[in-house]
C-alpha cells in the first residue's frame, strides 16, 4: 500500500509544490494527466485538496461552489487542484476570478522522467509510472533513446523481457501474462515487441502482428489450436507419454502441423483459468473418457453433470484465491467482477453448492464494502478515458466523433442489468466480438441518480433539482451532444424499450441525420420489481428475453449502419431479505428497498435502524441536501423475512456494471 512514507519520487516532487500556505486553489498545466494516478489523488486528499479534471468553465463553477458550500457548513476552507489537459483545453478557458486567486503548476512527463523518450512515456497510463519510477531508482540507466526506452519499459513495467523469449512456451507465457491480466500494451511498445520477436527464426510463421496486438485475436488463436493439442495428447497417451512435442510447421503445399505447448507448466496455469472464465470454450471429442486424469479435460466437453461440477469447483477456487485486497486499485475490482459474475451466473441457473457459494459471498460483501468506503471518493474525478464511472461514458463516445467527423455512436442502457445477467445475455447472442469491461455506478445505486448521471455526463451534484426523477434525461442527453458540436436533429433518445416491435425501432433509427443515439431498455428492471423467484428467477427471465432476439437484432442493425455501440447498465441488482420496515413517518424524502434518502444529516441520524448492514453513505458527488443510508450486505428495508430482488445498496453486483463496446470492424 502506498503511504506518505513510500510515495514514488515523482509523486513527492509534485506534492512538494502544493501547499495551503501558498494557495487554496491550484491550476495545474497537466498535458500528460499525471494527476490521474490513484495514489497521487489519495495523497492530495490527505493534504486537504480535492482534485478536479477541467472540461468546461460551467462544470468547474459547479464543482467549486458545491465544495465551498459543503466546507462552509463545517467552517473549513475549500482547497482544490484543477488539472487542465492543455493538449485538449486552454488554461485561459478557466474563469478569470478563479485563475486570479490560484497558484500555478506545470507538470510534465519530461520533467518527472528525463531519462526516457517522451514518445514512450506519453503512451503509459498514470498508474504504470510508479513501477517505472521504482525501476529507474534501482537501475539508473542514464539517458535512453526510443528503442532503449521501449525495452526498459517492457522489461520493468510490463514484465516482458523479449531477450528471454526463445521458445514457443516462452512466447505463450509472455502473451498470456499480458492478455489474461487485461493489460493494453501501448502501440509504441507493441511495435517494438513485434519487431524483436520477428527477428527470431523460430517465430517466423507465427501471426505475431495479431496475437501480440489484440487479446481477442490471441484467444481465438489459442481456441483454433486447442483441438490440435488434444489430438496430440491422445496420440501421446497411446505411447505412455502425457505431453506431445510442440510443433509449429506451416506448409504451403500440405496441411499445417501445429501443436502448441499448452501443457508446459508456465502455460497450463493460465489455460485452466481461461476455460473456467469463458475466454476459451471446451470442445467436443469422440471419447473424452480417454483423457480422465489428464489436466486437459478442463477444455473438453463431458456429460452435463461433470461439466457443471468442473466449472463450479474451478471458479469457486479461483474467486476465493484472487479476491482483491483493501489497497488494490479499482481495475482489480473491475476484473474480479467478471470472474465473480461467471460463478454467480452458473450458480443461479443451476443451484450449485449453495453453502460454499454463500460463505464466499459474505466474505466478498465485507471486503468490497470496506474497499468502496475507502476508495469511492477518488473514482468520480478520473479523466474520462478509459471510463471509470458511468458519467464518463458519453465523454468517451464524444471523443470518437471528435477524432472522426463521419463517425456515429450509440448507447444502449439496459436498466438494472448486473454483470452476471450480462453473462447470461451474452450466451444468447449471435457470434460477435465484444470488448468487455466494467464501470462503477453511482451510489446510491438507484435509477434517478445513476442513470441520470450517465445521460447528462455529470456527477449528481450538478443536477440537484432533478435528482428525484428521470424526466429531464432526454433534454440532458441532447444538451451534452449540442455542447459537443452536434445539432439537435442529429441526437436521438428513446426509452421504454425491450418488448416493443424491434423492427419498428430499427426503422426509426435509420434516419441518416442521427450521429448520437441513446436507447433505454427497461425490460430487466421491470422484471426485477415484479420478481418473486429470487436471483434464479431473474436469470431465467433474462435468458428468455435475450433468446427472443430483440437485443441481437438491435445491435446488428446499429453495426450495419456503421454505429459504434456502447452497452451498459445504470445499476445491477441483488437478491435480498427483509429485516423489517422502518417507522420514519415523513422523515425520508426517498424510500427505496435498499436505500433511504434524507434532506439533512441530522434527519438521517435521527432514524434508528436495527440492521447492521445499513450504513451512512458519504456525500461524495451528491447534492448538499441528499443524505443517504444504504445496505452494504444483502438485506432490505421491507417486511421481515420477505425475499426480493432489488437495488440501491453497495454490493458488487449493484455497483460494478457491464460496459461493452463493439463496432463493425471488430465484429467482422
């Protein structure tokens, strides 16, 4: 865990320039977005400084005034650092009165890391710079050109040492470490790595350009050659040998002979998990019993009961071993959410080992709620690329249009869809290449807060007057895109979708003027509020809806019309049990099944709730008259013993929601 005692040197150099005795507001010329680093943000908070990433002067005033109002009630002075990406925005756009009273900072990668090539430094994410800082302190390489800088970063930041990749197992291990951890290697490093690998004659015929550059191509490559490996195993076992020799022969005039070294100790450890998590698909062979006792059975279809037990046992072990720790970054939780979702979808559709699942679930709920309470305040102010929270998504979409004037973009919001239900939906869709990731919903995880934040691209304190309703959603969506240069006629919005005539919807979307489309599918949320059969019932109903083809046809139509498609949810849902209704008369301004909202902190404190799962949620990003109690476990403010499916709390299924992107080129 990074503390003030072991901060990287580049952090210390920045923090030394920020002092309340010099100014209470600092404007940082930050073209490299150095202040996006999570540990640096925590260090700023510990010094009493809020961080704001500048987008426009109106939103900045909202931020300053909101923070001033909050702090004035506590007789404290507001302190903040305004980060300006001067490649995107001019510091002169900051209102003069704010600029006049502010201290000025100039931050750059070149100043923080003068030894390395700027083109390489610029390609790195902020959190990757900490590992680079440590490596530079340890090895002191001196001034490096672009090639040497690339090699240094590959080796010490991404743990890829091209010089030791000499065999097929070395190459597979290196690419598995990269792609399984969902690490996006910057283009400048991809080019360098591919060049170095192509110099090795043993990799002459390998499709390095695709399998190094793209994780989906790499997983497809593994899937394609899995059957060849199984055939090699079956042939070897006849002779009493467990593992076949690795072969990579590409023949122009005859059939290729390719057997990848899946059984190598350094490779096999990843392959097990890829099958468990759904990245690879088990294949059907004539006599699977011949492989009993061999590890590769994980990737071979067996009878349904054996298959279910194999996946459940493996995922339970994996989820138990890889649960993030208290000081882990948000990316670890986003990745883990999918692993947990695979297990949950399997459990809810098949009612697997209930006791073991619920024991793990309780441990997860405690770990995640503790982490969220400690780290949530640092999430909403991240720069929009890559999106961390829901309100970042429209800004990411806008960048597509900024970079290509002919581009079109569409947002499909499936209200209330949890990631485990997305897993169920995905299995019913026709073959497509989805770029799967996740974002954080707003807390409380209710529609009027989280969905409105998405369609307005703003944190909730900026729509305080409409926070209790979604009636202004369409206007906010249109305004966002008009602020980004579109005409109102180029923006489309429609809600209440999911069970209507999809062909009629597709016809409405055929208007060639449209450049930005926002669609809300309400079917899953409608199911949830009427569900009496718990999480298992939800999964079965979601599966039936997905199998109807509505979503599949909608996505295909948007892709055919050259839209990039973004799919997400405003919040997830969870099966919960009632602990008894609350006697609070008219005190609460909003009464949800897993959240309660009050106008003042005093009113919130006056309500007595017996459940230990009910906690006071901090006011991060919320209006000054919005004080909430939320459930951190799987209980609800309903009649004691009543089982419901609901949302509003802070378990992982409610807070971390799917974010899926795809475009025509990717799907083809």
